[in-house]
C-alpha cells in the first residue's frame, strides 16, 4: 500500500490555529493601511501616536503579525516532520519532505502571480521558506541556530554594505528590483523588500525549534516569555542609546542602518525585536487557548485559522474591488484603513467559520492540499 498524505498529517493544535486567526487581523490592518494610504502611511507629515504605531515601515507593529505567521508555520513544519520521524520509516520522512517542497512550490508560484496585483505579498516568500524547510526540517536545533545566525549575519552585512555604498551615492538599486523576471524575483526572495529569506528564515527555524517542544510548552512558556521580554528591552535599549543621532559621517550612517529596527533594513535588531514580539504573542495566545480549548470562541477562531490562505487571498480581492475597481473607498488616512480592514475581518471570520463547518476546508486550502498533500 502506498504512502499517503494522511499517514504524515499531524493532529490540529488549537493554539496554532487561533494564533493564525488573530495574526490575520494585523496582517489585514497593516496591508490595508499601506496599500490605501501609500506614502502618507509610510511618511505622515505630522504623525499621531496611532500613525506611529501603525507605520508600515517603522512602527512597532510592522511585520510582527507576518512574523508570527511564519513562526507558527515553523511549528507546523516541526509537527509534520516529527510525525514522520517518530514512525521510524525513512519513506515517510521523505514523503513529509516532499510534501513541504510541493507546498512551497505551490505557494511560490501563486505568490509570484499575486505579486502582479498585490506588490509585496508574503506568499512567494512563504513558499521559499517551505522549500528551504523541506531540507532543514530534520536538522538538529544547534544546526538550525547556526542557520539563523548565518542568515542574520548575511542580512546585517548586506545592510552595512548597502549603507556604505549609499553614503558614496551608489544606492545599489540592483538589489531592490521589481520582480518582473525570474532573476529579479529570486533577488527579492532572498534579499529585498519585506520578508526576504535573509533574515526571515530565522523565524522558521525558531518555529521548528519551538514546535519540537510544544508538548512541554506549559513548562517552558514562562521562561520563553521572560527571555523574549528581555530580548525586546535590550533591543530597544541598544537602538536608543547606541544609534548615532547624526549621519554626517560614513560610520554613523552605516551604524544607523545596522542598528535600525526598520523592516526594510533587515538588520539584527529588526530580527530580535520581531522574534521577541512573535514569541510573546504566541505564548499569550496559547496560554489563553490551552486553558479554554472547549470554549466556543476558541473553536470559532480555530476554524478561521485553518482558512487563512483563502481569507488572505480574499482580502486582496476585496481591497481591489472596493478601492481600485469600484472607487467606493478613498485614501483619507489611518481611520479609513482601520474601518475597512475591521469590516472585512468581521465579515470574513463568521463566513469562513460557517464555510469550514459545511465543507471542512477552505477553497484555496483544498487546491493547496491537492497539490501539496
């Protein structure tokens, strides 16, 4: 009898699905604010407190929700690999790795297509993470930490080099291309824009490491939260007191880039701050969820969390429909973006929950699994 996808499909863990559902709120809010208000979202002339928080480039919430998704994806990958490894069957392990590779290829192809109507989508990055995870999911925790350190070193080194060249007037635009060709798409995948492999593969590695210990999460949660809080405080302490105020010299300019928490600089402090927030968010959600697994709200959100691919693609379509095609919504500021995003989410959650109860799986998740297993 042949090996099937069911043989290596781990059982669902509510806290992971609920975390996805909650993180999706932030993804929609940040995307709608950035795509609706454009430069006014990134560079408001006199930013309010809320505009600073929701700034897609430098706000404290920027990329945190997407990173939480990637962290949870790493946990799911760990559970899939463990399920196969515990069987002791090498063929099952290979099947699990091929499943990850097929899913990654599917997401990469879909993401490359979505990029044409939704520039900056995370989907093709997500696909790249899965393709890499298919190789590294069986590596030891020590090796995964080494991969993370190497990834952060590469991204921070590139940031320093680009800062140095920029000070000379060379803005190295070839490293920030429009992804309109296979070459440019690969450059963006690994080095540029919002979620490149260097350094974002770190979040997948962290998720795999944490996923291997999910059965001990109740014992580890407090320790993870304390160390994440310390990491967050240290990150912003360094940024506040070590970052130069002036960019008059080459050294100061490069240091500002290297010590930036800006999500487009991809330097070490951006990674530590984002990882700390993602870990804290998951621990808080899991703490609440694990104590109320049978609560209707938990089940409600968990069903939504199993349809995030369909909801993500739906939010792209709805935005284009009401903003770009029908001109029903105009860019008037953060308030409009918040109303639009919350209106979408308030409608999407019950619809997705009802759809899941009736059909068992989302429409795009069905295609995703048909291709990837």
